[in-house]
């Protein structure tokens, strides 16, 4: 079969109209029609996207003698549009997670401030904890399903775009180094003060300032979680080989394979 015949066949098997496929490929229905009628080929990026959509290899699409195989050993091709969308989306998720964790840490503040009034500090702890949980849950809800595959497959990116992305990642690491340092300092300052009192070294001098030190820890946690998660999003794309070699990735891969077999 020719490329056009194969595209027509797998599109029909998938139940997609020409308009629906054109929308997924960010092209026109007329372009799909021309390809299926043998009046041309899509550009390389579109070919790779077609392979991802229909879970077929490039060999199957381009070579007449190759049979369809849904196992794509080469990996999942990530278009520039998808990668940029993911990198725009990641900071919003990072902000919600970081804020949720910080609020859970801040739950201790009402107890430290209103020790003598259980009714007040209990009420405030519940409110702050609920806000923290809501932020964490909203981060999970807002996570877009289309980006889940990025954490499940070996990723392929255009070489020129990967170089550009690597430069941005390195610049971002330098920019965030100072910010992360500030976050670590906040956490150390807060934790050290609490530790000194726990060991009876400060002799109660720092006790009135426990709420402030708890806020220090919460602020530091917010900074660290937010910056780390943004950098991890870049690292997933730029250092994908390191990511897929992690034990956690390999275990998840095996679990997904077993689930698919059931």
C-alpha cells in the first residue's frame, strides 16, 4: 500500500474524520485529502505526529513492505507545540502544589499563637488545612491528561529545538540557583531555631518567635517545591535519557505493561 492508502486505512480504523485528524495535526482538511489521494507527503514533524496518533512506526507509514506494528521502539515524538504547552502548564501545577504544602506547614501557626484558646486554634487549623488540601487536589485535577504520556514514554524531540531547550534549561538553573538558596536559608533558619529550643540551648528565648520561624519554613518550602518542579519539567524533556533510566520509571513501565496484558 502507498502512504496515502495506509493513512486512509488507519484513519478509518481509528474512526477519525479528515477534519478531526486535521485538527490534531494543526493543518487543513484539504491537506489530509491530498495526502490520502497520493498528491504529496506531510512534513517530517507531521509524519511523526501521525505515527504517535495512530501508534504506528515511520517504517510502516513510508515503506510499502512493512506491516503495521503498534510497538514503536523509537519512542514518542514530542512536537514543539506540545513541549511548549507542557512547559507553560507545569509552573501552574508547581505553584498549586507548593502553596498546598506551605499551607499544611502553616497549620501549626494558630496553635502557637492561640495556645490558650483551643476553640480558635482548632478552627483556624481546620480552615488552613482544608485550603492546603484543596490546592493539592486542584493541582491533580488541573493536570492535563495529554501530558501524562510524557512521563510514560521515551521522548524524541527535534534536534534544533532540543538544543534551544537545553540552553533555556541551563539558564533557568542559573537563575533559580539563588532563589533556591534563599528557600534553603529560610528552612534552615526556621528549623534551627526550633531545634535549639527543643534541645534547651536557647533557654526559652526563641519560644515567642515560633510562629515566625514556622512561617520561615513554609516560605522556604514554597520556594523550593515551586522551583524544583519547574526545573523537573524542563529536565523531563532535556534530560529524558536520565529520566527513563530511573528505577521508578522502569517500575512504572512494567506495571503499565502488566495492566495492558490483563
